[in-house]
C-alpha cells in the first residue's frame, strides 16, 4: 500500500527535460522531453533496457549531471540554478544513494562507513552522537553485531545492508537506488529490498530505483518505463 502523500508538494518534478552529450563533435541525445512527478514517500521503479537512459535520469535527480533543457526540481530546489557547492549541500541534506556496487571504504569498519556519511550530512554533530546514529542505522538493517567488521569480512548482502544504512542514516527525503540488488542472489536481494522499503516507509522517504527485476518493480507504487531516452509508459504496480 502506498504511503505517498499527494496533498504535499512533490518531492520530484521533472518537466520537459532533455539531456544531450557532445560526442566527437556530434550531439548524442540521451533523454528527450522527460516528465515525471514523484510524491513524498512514494516508491517509483524505473525499468527499461540497458542504455535507455535510466541511470542518466538518476544522475540528473542527484545533481551529478545537469539537464540541457527543461527543469529538474527536487525538494523545492531547481537543480539547474544551483552552483556546484550548492549542489553538494543539496545532496548532503536531501539525498541517500544506494549503488549496485557497494562503494564502501575498505579500510573503515561498518560503523565508520556509516558514521562518515552522518558526519558529512551533519558536520556539527558531536562524535558520540554521530556514532550513536550510525550504530542505530546498522541495527535497523540487522547488523548490530557487525559494527567493527570491515567490508572484507562481510558478505555481499551484508555490505549492501551497510550501504543502505549509510544512505538512510541522515533520514533523507529522497533515496535513489541504481540496481541495488544487481550484485546479490535473489534471496539476499529480497531481504535487502524488504529492509529498504521498510526503512523508507518508516522514515517517510521517497524512493526512485532502477531495476531489471520485474518482481521488484511490481512492489513499487508506480512503474515508469524508459525506452530510447523517453518515458513511454507509466503503470500502477501490481499488488
């Protein structure tokens, strides 16, 4: 059941967005006239073939790339009008990101990987509070007994759960996930998704995720389909 609140302003508004790259002096159209609205606490899955532009859209939503046409507004911020420094602050205060590859720092424990994200999001927070928040986030994903383990001592599923704790520790308004179960077996992936959706519902976080897994897409509130740089279909998820 959707927890989205349509009475509030959308968390994401993408209006007539184009994204074009210059490749060897020629324009390469990655995205064409994309329109998308995501409500607070809504879970939206983006599906479509490889190379269709799904990850490019996520990069625009994160402010890591800039649209070449149209407007991308996230949490009330027009990302096209922000400087690089302002975009960094926006990401710190607004976003959590979960990657297909876990991108944990190998030399740091699980606690310190998550704690570092908390320090970046809340630089003035006392160290004891930072570590307390990190420990609570790891406990929420079932890793309360793995705080001192480095990534090399954790399974793939455990590493992705650390990544999820890192993404959610600062209670972001929006979680972006790019193939979050792509490197996991089906059973482990389902556990990670259960945790991701459960935490998002609990914290009121909107989720936009890319997936090739139809079963995972069906668990979202809505499914949008990307084909050759265009959002060609929007359907209600099943069940």
